[in-house]
C-alpha cells in the first residue's frame, strides 16, 4: 500500500478545516438526535458546496471526484466531532444512482444533494439484526401499491428523519435474502409509528411499526426481491467513509488533554498507557488508508473493511476504558467527557455489524476458514 494524497487533495483538507471552524462546538457526532436542527444546517452548508455529492457522477449533479476526497472530508468532520456521514447522501443516494428509475433520481437526488432531505435506515428487526436475511416485515403487492406490515427496531435518528429506507419481504420466508425488496416510505404515512428506545449515551434509537402502510410501487427501488445486491453494492461504495479515523485520533487527543488537566501527565503508568493507545490509533489510521487504497484500485475490500470496523471500534473502547481506569472517580462524573466516551463507545461494536460478525468475515474471507456465504 502506498497512499499519498495529492496537492489538490491536501488543499481540500485545508479547505474543509476552515469550513468546519464555526461547527467545532456542535459535537453532533455524539447525541445527534439532541442536536438535529444544527446538524441539518451543517449538512445544508455542505450541500451548498457540493460536498454531499462529491463522488456522484457530474450528470447527476455530483462533483465526480475520487474516493480520497470523501475520505478526507469525513475524516475531518469526524475529528471535529461535527456529525456522522448522512445515510441519505450515502447508502440511499448510491442505491438510487445505481438502481433508481429516472423519475426516482429526478425526485430524490436533488434534495439529498442539498442536505435538505434525510432518511432513516429500516433494516433491523427484533429477530433479524446480524441475520438480516431472516427479516419478516412484509410488503404485499395490491395493484399499484404494496401494503406493509410488521416491526423494525434500532433505527437511528428515525425521530428526526423525513423518509424511511425500508427493507421488506416480498418473497417467501424461506427465500431469505432472495425474497427482500427496498422501498422509500414516507415517515408520515398512515400506519407508521415511531417509538423511542433510549440508549446508554442519552441518545435514542427507535422502533418503527408498520400497520397496513401503503407504499406506491413507484417507490420500490430496484427489482422486486432484488434488495440484497443493492444493499451490498451501496455499502461497498462507501466503505472508505464508514469509520473515519479522525474520530479515534480525537478521542486520544481529548484523553491527553484531560490527563494533563487533572495533573496525571507525569505518571509513568499513564504515560505508558497513552503511548500504547497512540500506537493503536496509528493502526486504526493504517486500516482506514488500506480500505481507501483498495477502493481506489477498484479491488474487493470485504475483509479489510471488517477488520477496520473491529479495530476502529475496539480502540474507541480501549481509549474510553483507559480514561475511566486511570482517572478514577473524576472520570465517572455525569457530563464529563470521559464518561460520555465510555457510555457511547459501548455500542460502537454493535451498530453497523457486531464484532463477532466482522471477525467471522475476516476468518472466512482473509483466512479461508469455514464456508463462504
Ligand atoms: C447504535 C446503534 C445504531 C443502529 N442503527 C441502526 C439503524 O439505523 N437501522 C437499522 O436497521 N439497524 C440499526 N442498528 C441495529 C444493528 O445493525 C444491530 O444491532 C446489529 O446488526 C446486531 O443485531 P442484533 O442487535 O439483532 O443482535 P443479534 O444479531 O441478535 O446478535 C446478538 C449477539 O450474538 C452474536 N451473533 C449473532 N450472530 C452470530 C454469528 N453468526 N456468529 C457469531 N456471533 C453471532 C452477535 O455478535 C451479538 O453479540 C443499530 C444498532 C446500534 C447499537
């Protein structure tokens, strides 16, 4: 691997840093649901610059840039703690670009690109998280509509989003991944109920219930029963921005500042722990760059992406745990940064695929252990 950013890319990084100055107090990377109004304003400001559609084709209003620009953008936004990359400009837009009809592209891509329209991802269900192919929410066709019934759970930000990006069963239960379709569903449609599920870090996930919800056939994305490959391809398109190393660099920098602030900087145990964590943060960055390198070369990166998710999220937890271990009671005061990082980092190894599932992918894809899916 030899990733070097070009002069233009480095200039872009500098531009992003300047742009982010007024947003550095936002802290929208954590507890986005509590700060949605400003996070949305941030996305609109990014949209004005074309930064939500950096890699989209120019014919669809994008800037047609390579993945390094997106990597740099979300790395800096992650370091600034401003926000997480929006699902709408990521998974939703990338799926529409590949599989949407011309009418769907014309209707949805402009407001996504401008940062005004946002989606919640409705994949997981109470009995279908790691094993998404067993999803049970049904969409049964009646004329020009589908009638949707069932329950989703763990939906991030659904309370604030405008639309739902819905995975539903259109085939038999036995057909597993081959019997699932994707839909765009209005969150305000009759029969949709969104209920909060509080999380450890004072934010919330949601349950979404569908009770006879009518979705026009024109809002199905891609072919009936064709969801599986659409989902996989959209994820593959944004592998380089899913876990920006800037978040972990910032965790470490905050820890160093905190240690200095509480007078622990001279303690040899603290210093050794920090040095060890600094090495781990470098490893996270190397994995992030490895994924980018694969993307730039158009090569498969499934094992690298899974490994990147494991190391990124485990190091988040290592840093948070170290502050709590070394800082003693001060680190556990409600409202303190160490305490928030501790509570927040716990779910990082679950959302977006658990550590066990990621390790399983590495074992199969990189080491050739066990049957391939
Ligand atoms: C903060 C957060 C945000 C989320 N946001 C969204 C969202 O916006 N939209 C959405 O649809 N979902 C969302 N999710 C759901 C997330 O994708 C699931 O929680 C995750 O995929 C795990 O599924 P599960 O919770 O059902 O756990 P399960 O799949 O029931 O797993 C339980 C335990 O068993 C282990 N396990 C399961 N299967 C295997 C296996 N084959 N081999 C080894 N171990 C296994 C898991 O690793 C885990 O430890 C979010 C979750 C979190 C925590």
